[in-house]
């Protein structure tokens, strides 16, 4: 029996080779997607914990350690950190500091008689570099309390104070009741990495200078013995515990989150740490965000995988159907000689397993190199993420299940062939399921699923909450795009008969034989080419979705950066004197205009809040970052400009609001509302409404978010100040500054801002930095690479199906072509006939796939492109379908079918052999 199976395989080796290629391609891609999903989730989690969320993921412990208990307290903190990080390796760093001391008056840079302040501190020297001089060694000179304390100054403080190694000793005064301390500068240091989480322990953030009510310098680095003695006052010790997350995987998230919640609570109750210790970490929030981002990524990958499964299943069914047709006579002979239906099905199953076994073995082995190849493509390559992939149990299981599913698809046509009924009557224009309305039912199901997906006003896409309130992937919503694609593709079958009749009428008007025969053949049997047409429609539509998703995702990240920042640079606050702010910000290098702004919130019904933003729109307009379809800067300025011209007459201020504000407040354009302004309220008139305003609808957790569902109100600040002056109130003090920079000069201006002691670096928002952070999110960029890979696999499967179908169609009609050749039809005309038939099918498939893909992309992409928080992006996604990429997609998809058509058209057959074979029947 084994020999008979191999004889059957050899007799139809070309069809079975095509089936093997389809099975291997499908299994390899789906197995790679499984490995890719797990690897990118683990790698993205580790990268986030080590880079952008490193400070939040650290544990900070602060306490006043009892004298002589430093070593014991350190061990208690270390053990508590191990429990907090669920047993991961922990690194502990500390910073012990003194109370505050006043610098001598001659070194003060303070104003209004306020002294300049500093502190002594013992720093972790692995976090700093010595720039000049030598490290402090302790106390020199007199013993006891009269010695001189050696110190090292931060580089920025040394430059401001004009101090360095070799400078004369000076005296510091304890701000409380302690003795004065004489210090000598022995060295100058700087932070090795100013962004290191360690500098959370320093009140100056490692910057060396901070300007506030007091000018603060430091800390002054001293030897540990200085703080352990009685020479200076002490204020406590702080520890920063960081974990080694290199082995963390997404499976460990729940346990790590529980440990990070319980560990700090236990540390605060530890009496060995002295009185009132505090322990804080934001790791649970970091893990929550990572988990939501992972769900968004996996839901997109599932949507892609379902579409590929649908296309691959149809391609395998098509190949298996052609194989079953080729074996029709053989099957009848076996049944006539006593073969049972079960035996015939068993033979088909053995052949299918011969196809599935190599795929089940090879695909998991290919998963690792293919996953790394995916990681180097598209937006994901910019992140520099290195994926660690291994053939895990899940990958092998995915390969086995996919291979068995493919084998089942290959066996399915053999089940009907085993009945032994050979149909010779002319096939109907439409299959029985379509005549029964199956396509209409499928459209209804797809419509309901899409409606469910679209009705998620929370913007969670294919994610939903379970009964316990936990966010998860909703299978129905994940299937909605695939159902919509399938419904649209099946409807194509109804287009084939009328399209074929139209082609026949147009061909009949011509005078050539090829066109007339091609039109007649298509009209007589319109569903003969339905298989390859549907495959190509699916491939083109999936490619359109991949291209549209990638372009729209990229555009969405840029739009989100625009609306979060509002301008090239936005300064959220500063300690610059009010009267100096305009000059300081306008005088920065690269800044073309500086617009003051005042931000407030306005309470609405149902516990909603709206953002109220008063902005100098005349100065901000040239650099205001908006989107034309949501109301551009010129439109917004024009709505406020009339009142600006009459500001001296204290005309009633106008406001531009968002649609969300109108819905939340029940207002309409033209209504008058009261908005907060300083300690009072001002009555304004709503002049216009736009879908979104920059910084007024930022997602939760980002700057500019006012509250859920409230929308935003934009006012012109000079007009508002004029109205307040008319009412006898003071003008509003700016709380923000919106800076417009020249091209490529934002980084220079931001660096100048962050170097100032009166501005904290985190208060400076740079639009380009936000965009880079959004674009480089691995979990956001990962699905793009997967979509493109699946689109390529879909095109390859469609090419295989088209080749098999076209070759089978020509073999079926070989006798017909032999008769035409015998009657004197030239080979050239027969070649044109084949090219006309197959070209019509190819052109129809590309056209329908283009239309279906455009509709599907515009309907689905806005629902599945989400933020890392699993919410709708602000502003909403603008779907883009770049013409150049679409043209390249169509060319790539049509390239192989065109080559196949050319090869089949030029194929030379012997009509005598075909006629003799036909006569033998």
C-alpha cells in the first residue's frame, strides 16, 4: 500500500509540489508570527524597563538610620528590594546627605538678601566622574570639630561659583543651630550619565544648580566619615534599588506586579530602618501599561493571522480540488474495482500527512531566523530591538496545529470525490451556497461584527473587559476584519457572470478570433476562473490593508506628537521671573517666536473636566501644530482675530471649542459661556467648533490631559487680558510658553532651556522627541513588519493558486485547443486567446481587490490603530493610502501571474497527442 501511495504522488507530483509549497509557506508564516509575538513582547518589556521606564521601575527608600545601624539597614533594604522585584538580582545604590547650609555672602547669587544654599552628600562614585583635582578624603587640619572638610563640587556649580581645586577655604553656616563648617575644594565632578535613575535621590537631579526661592548648589561630595561623625548635621539616607530585568518575560508580569505592590508596604513597616521609612516604586503602573500595549500588539497580529489563515485555506482547497478533479477517473476505477470510500479517503489523508509532516518539522526551525529578519524590517528596525527567539513548545505546537489544519484542507475535496458521482452537466452560473444567499448572510455577520468593533467608544479596538474588569482580546472583534474581507471577496463571485457577459458583448463587436472566443468561454463558464480571482482579490486587499496600516500608523504618531506638544517646543513651567520670561524665551537660539499661554480646567457635568487654554494666538499661529481636516491654525486665528482688533474696547472675548466640549456642556456655536480666568470667571462667546485642539485632548498620562470627556476651549490671551483689565483685574501670569523654532533648530533651543538652573528638564516638551518616542515603540512598530510579511505570503499563495488553476484550465481544454489547431487556427491567435482570458481574470481581480482593500482599510484601520494605553489616539487616525506604494503592491502582486500567463501562452503542445488522448476516451 505504501508503494501505491508513492505512485499516486509521483503521478501528480506538480500539483502536490504546489500543495507542499502552500502548506510550508502557510505553516512557516503562522509559526513565525507565533514566535514573533512572544519574542517582541518579551524584548519590548525588557527594553522599556531598562530605558524609558527605568526611573519609574526603580525602588526608592528614604529613612533616618539610627547611629551605628547603617550596615544592618542596608541589608534590610537589599532584602526588601529582592522581595519587591520577585527575587530578581538587585543592585543597591545610596545617597546620604546633610542638612542645608548657607554659602558665604560673598559667594551668593541670591536676590533680595536670600542666601544661596548647599548640602554635603556621600554619593555613589560609580555614578560620577572626577573632572579636576582629587577626591575628598575627609577632614584635614585640627581634629574634632575644628577641622577643614574636603569637598568636591559639581562642574556646573563650580563654574557658577568660580571655585575649584586650590581655591581658598570658605565657611558654611548651618541653617538650623549647628556649628559652622569650613570647607576646602579638592576636586570637581560631573554625573557619568545625567539621565541615570540614581539622580532621583538628588534634589537637584544631578544638575548641580537649581534656581527657585533660593539658589541651591551641590551637593558637596564628602568622604563617608564626614557624615558618620558629628562634624556636620545629617538628614537621612536614601537608597535606589534597581533590578536586572534581562530574564523577565511577559509570563512573569503578574507575579512581578504583586511583589512590587507588597514589597514597599513591608519596607515601610520595617523597624530596623528607623522611624517613618518610605518606600516607593511605580513598577506596577509600568507593568500595567506594558500589558495593555502588549494586548494591542497581539490583537493586531491575531487579526493579520486570521486573514492569512483564510487565504491559505482557500488556496489549499483550490489546489486540492484541482487534484481531486485530475484524479476523477482514477477514483471511479478504484470504486468500480471494490475500493471503499473510506480507503480512498485514507489514501488522501496519507498524502496530506506527507505534505504536513515536513512543514511541521521545518517551520519551527525557520521561525527564529525569520523572526530576526522581521525585526530588521520597516519601523521596527529603527528601534534597535534584538529579539531572542527559540523554538519553544508554543512554537512547535503552532507549527503542528497549522500543518494539520493544512492537511485537513487538502483532504476535504477528497471526501466529496469519494462519493463517486461525476458531474458532466454544465455548471450553474453561481454556486449553490450563493444562490441560497450565503454571501448576504456573511455580509450581515460581518456588518454586526464591525458594528461591535466600531461601537467601542472607549477606543479599545479589538479589546474588551471581562466580567472581572480585566482587559483582554475579544475573539469576535478580532474576527471582524477577516469576516469583512471574506464577505467582500465572496460578493466578487456575483460580479463574475455579469462581467463575463459584458466582456463577451464587447469581444463580439471585434473582428478577431481570440477576443471573441475568450469572451464566449468566459460567458459560458464564468466560474472556471473564480478560484484564482478570489485568491488575487484576497491578496491585493490584504496588501492594501498592510500598506494602509503602515502609512496610517506612521502618520498617527506624527499627529499625536503635534497635538501633545502644540508647538515645536512647549515649556510647562519655569522659575524665571515673570517680567523676564518673554525676553528669556524669545532670545533662545533658534527660537523665532515665543507665545505665552495660561492653562486651566473647567468643571462640567458627570464629573467631566474641560481644558481651558488662553494662548497668544498671533504669536503662536506660525508654529501652531494642527491638522487641516481638524481646523488649521489660520482657521482658528481667524475665528479669534475680530475680537483681537477690538481688544482695546474690551470687546467680548471669543472662544474656539472642540466638538467634545459642545457634547459635554450642551452648548452650541454662538452661545455664551463662563470660563475660569485667574480667581474669577469671564463670559465668552463660542465663535467656532473644531474636532480637536492641540494639547486639549491628550491621552491620559500625557501632558495636557484635563480629564475624561470634557474637550477643550481656546481663548486669545491678549483679548482675555484686556477684558480682565477692563474689569479691574490683573492680567494672567503665563503658566506655559509655546516656542516656534526654525527648521532643525528645536534641539538647540531645547538644550539651551534644559541647561538653565531655573527650568527643570522634564518641563521642556519637544515635539520631535515625542514623535521619536512614539515611532520607536517596538510594540507599535512590530505589527507593521508582520503585516508586510503576511501580505508578501498572501501574494505568494495567490501566485501558487493562480499558476495551478491556469495550468489546470489549459489541461482541461487541451482537446479544444487541439481542434482549433487542426482547423487551422494559428498558434499566435491561440496564445492571444489564453492571454485575453487570463488577463481579463487578472485585471478583474486587481480592480476588485483594489476597491475592496480601500474600503476595508478605511473602515478597519481607524479601529485597530491604538495607543500603547489601548485607547484611541488623539487626534483620530487619518487613513492614508500612498499611491506609490499601492502601485508597487499591484505590480508585485501581478508580476508572477503575468509571467505565468506569458509562459502558458507561449507553450507549444502537440495537437495530435491531445486528439488521440481525447479519442481514446
